[in-house]
C-alpha cells in the first residue's frame, strides 16, 4: 500500500495515529491490571472502606470497558487501512473528515452518521 491514500489522510499518517492510540490504550489497560493486582493483595482494609473501594472498582471497570471497545475499534480501523477503505464511512462509504480522523483515528462513520448511530442506540 502506498502513502498517497485517496482518503482524507495519508496511510502513513493513519498508521502513526492508530499506533499511538493503540500504545496509549494498551498502557492504560496494563496500569488497570497492575492496580487490580495490588488491590487484591491488600484486601485487609477496614470495612468502612469497602463502599468507596467498590465504587472506585465500578468506575475503573467502566473505563476499562471503554478502553477495550476503543482497542477493538482500532483493530477494525487497522483492517480497513490494510483493505484500502480507511477513512471511508462503514455506513455510507463517504469520506470521513480529516479533522475527525486526526481526533478519533478509529472513526468508522462521518460525524453526522455517528450522531445518528449513537442517538439510535
């Protein structure tokens, strides 16, 4: 594949953005894993701390789920890059704005399509 991608950003830039985001997410997930291991090693906390700990764990699990979803979206974006369809909406085939891809390199839809998609969920 060459770097003169017909889409809104060049393949090399897309690879760079996706690799950077993959590294950020994987690093964050590793930090969560280490924190969970440390929490379970020191479970002799005072019972009054349990509700706070449970609340923090719920927040962490929500953040972890979001990071895992983003990682899966990055994997799909990497596949589209290999297939030559990166930067095109999976819904309509229309080009996704370069600014959107710079901000959210794993974007699968145009901004308007994404808003409709999220509104319908």
